[in-house]
C-alpha cells in the first residue's frame, strides 16, 4: 500500500487465479477457431519508395502522396483461405505450411 492506495500486481494476480482454479477442480476451457474465405492484405512494395528532395516540392507528387495516404495501395497476400486452428495450435504454422506448398 502506497499513500493509502492499494497497488495491483498483475503477475501475482494472474498466477493466483490459475492456482485457485486448479485447486478448486475447475477444468480450463479450450477454444478452436474455424475460418473460411480468409483474406489477408498488405501494402504493396511499390508504395514504399523513397522521395528525393526535389520531389517534395513537386505539386503533382504532393497530390499523389495525399491520394496514397487516403487510399493506400493494397495487395492480396492470401485470398479464399480456409482452415481450422485447434486448441493449443497456432495459426502461424498453418499459414507457413500453406505458403511453402
């Protein structure tokens, strides 16, 4: 307690919750995820070019930069992807497996 206020320690509260849950015999819940038509997009590589000092003051370049900021060019990385992530598994492993094949 500091200046009349209780301090909250996240780590001890977090592990205390699990300890009390296990001691009470409460079974942990598990959740899997099913996804269909997953779409992953990213910024296109052409959008990340370095401007020169002269192009900073070019009116055409200024307008293009404003348009790019308002509507950034995106590129599909994955499209129409479907799958299941079971409890305890990570989505990352599925995506890497898909991209390798």
